[in-house]
């Protein structure tokens, strides 16, 4: 369901958090400056900077989340995620930057030896096998999607343990990290999770219930802020 805000923006409609549930808002960072310039390359867990547009996108996501009472804000240690998390904290009013929970488990996928290479240089077949969780194709010094998912879900559980029943938290992280949590909620196999769409600076919302079930309220909602289209290439 959707509703209109005061500026006529169409936003998702979600119920209050149940007394037997905990809510996570999953926020992807904004557009980055690709380290390859005009030659878009994979960067994975490299600490690349947000573009000016990416910073505006992060601010728009924080503005949307301002309407919710968020008990805990967590993020990856990469600066593109920290920037967005600090924006979310700033809009919460009662929170200080020192309240930010930085968890290495939310770091983006380590692409290893593939960092700095284009899709063409890596090869379509290699990327297809990697996305399908063929661990034999994992790049040197990197990690596979199954390895990523294990650490991401552990980090997610760490955050959930900090949140009281009936309360919400926000996790500001990355494309593949968000896909790990979304795919687990949707029951989508890890080898199929790269099909999930997660726009830059978009927000997804999942409730985690005491009985072990999950409810995905919305996926990849991007607040309307009158910004130009982000470039979202190799990750």
C-alpha cells in the first residue's frame, strides 16, 4: 500500500511495529564516484567516495526516515555508508553521532583481484558462475556470496539483539549486503539474489517476529527528491 505525503510524494504505508516484532530499515548508500572514471570498474569493498549526487540521495533517505522513531542506527565501516548513517542519526534529533554502531559485518562484498576490472575484463562467463555461487571462481583475495551472506546475517542479528520489541533500527550499507538480507526474508536462494533490484539510497523495510517469521513491507523505495538519475554500474 502507498499514501501521499505533504509534498504529494507517494510513500509506502506500513503499520506500527508490533509488540512481538522488531523492524529494520535497510538503506543502501548513494551514488559513488567510480574509481575507474569513464571506465566503470568493480570496486566492492574498496572505500570509494560518494558523488555530490550520492550525498544528496543519502540526505533524501534520511529525510524520509525522520518520520520514524529509530532506536539504533548501524552501518558498514566504509565512508559511503557512514555518511548516510550520520545523516539518519542527525534527523533523529535525540541521537548523537557517538551512538552510531559501525559493524564490519556490513562491509560490501570483497571482490579481491577483480577490483579495478571492468565486466568485460572479468568475463561474462566468470561473472555468471560467480553470481550462481560457484565458489571455485571466487577471485583471489575475495569472498563468495555464501561467505558474504553468513557474515551479513550475523551482523544483522547483532543489530536485532540491540533493538527492543516494538522498536526499529536502520542499517546503512551496500547493494550486495542488502540483497543478502532481502533474499533471506523472501526465501530466495543465494545463487539467485543478484536479480533483486536495490536502487542507490533506496530503503527496504522488514519486520522480524518473535516466532521466527519475517514480513517484508517494501523493497527499494527511493524517496522523491527531484534529483537526477544516479549512475549505478559495477559494484
